[in-house]
C-alpha cells in the first residue's frame, strides 16, 4: 500500500511531547513510502526493544514502520501520578501521536495488550485506520484470561513448581487472585516455557530483554485493573469495526489463548485468521519469516 500523497517521513529516533509526556518514537523504512505501520506494544507497560530486533527489520524491508512506547513504558517517560493511566487516555495518546506526525491513515499492528488497545483505538477513530493487524490480542475479560493462564501454567510447570501452581488453583480464591499468586511465585524457566514453544526463542527473548535494561514498573497494569468497565465488553463492540483485519495466533499460546483469537476473528466483519503451528504467544519471534510473509501479503491485498 503506497502513500504517494503525503510527504515522506524520515527515519530516526526522536521524542514527541504528547499530553505533557515525552514519548519515545522511531521511524524506519520511510523510503518505502507506504501507509505506515504503527506498532502498539503489549504489557501493559511493556516495550518494543525485542520487537525492533526480531521481526522489525523484516517488516522494514517493505513497509514504513513507526515504533512508539506508551506512557510509562520502555523509553517513554511516566506520567506525574502512578495511576494516570486508562484506556481512553492511551487511545488519546496514540491519536495525538498520529496527528503530530501528520500520518493520515495508518495500519495498526498491536500485539497482546497492544491488540486490545488497537481495537479500542479503531472503535474511537475508525477513519484513521486503514487496516488492523492483531497478534495474540487480549480482551477486557480478566476472569477469562485468568482461566487461560492458570491452565497454561498448570500445563508447563514441573516438579515442586507444578505442585505450587496446583495449590494456588485449589485455594478457593478467585481465578484472578490465584493467577496473581502464581505470577509472583513462578521461576524464569517456567515463565519461558509458558510464553514460548521453542526454548531457543525463549532464551533469545530473555537475552534481549536483559540487554534492553528496560523494566516494567507494573504501574499501568495495576491502574487498569482497578478501573471499572464502562459499557459492554470489548468482544461485544468490535463487530462495529469494518476494516480489513489480520488476526495472528500461536497454536501453543498459553498467555491469551488461541480461542480468544478465534472469537475476535469471528466478530470482526472483514477478518482473516492465521495460526502459527510452531509458536506460542510470540510468533513474531518464533516464526519471523512466516510472520513477515503473512503481513506483507495482507498489506498487498486490494
């Protein structure tokens, strides 16, 4: 999808003042002159350091890619208060970023929580979005996510760690409380098996994360968890979205679950679902070549 009518963007790292917060951004592949892909990271409170160094270079070969990190995430400054986060605020930050860069229409690529944010943004600003790419998108159903993740941990935890997970599942508290205890207790090896199908990909991901020096403060996640949902759940609203959408899911995803990908796909009006057979939550890292080919093919469709 070429974009000849707009002055081309320029590659480079820079910072934008958005809603009073200095946001880190990077543009790459500007010479491709395409409708830009804006990458919306997960977490909540994650970053794009790993994405930039795995799938990012392959996408930049054929598309203009805009990386930005959300408030309080990665290389972007935090807000003045640790609870100054909400879905509407994050949506507005993204809209102001698009406006500041004079992007016109964009392709949103959201992964994990970023997929949920991309859907919310598209509902709020449908005229801005040309296409949607949703990788293992989450939804605003914390209980369902808790059940998926508890089952995932039960599947991959071994020995005493597995017994500990089972004790929390049997302790009579809510699934959300059980999951909080599990996340606080599991070791890195269990987390790697939970998030990845390939041990080599898990090791590479952890090495990149450590090299980044970036830390998730958990402020965004905690703030979002305390907020009450206003109106219908996300799954009951997305049938209003009428842009071509590509939903990408890993067969072994224990973090969000392939069924949520299928539910989102079935409710979007113009959607295609691709299941990666050798991936868990991060097909962008585990099957990079196939991932890039799927995105390229999707963007080239009429």
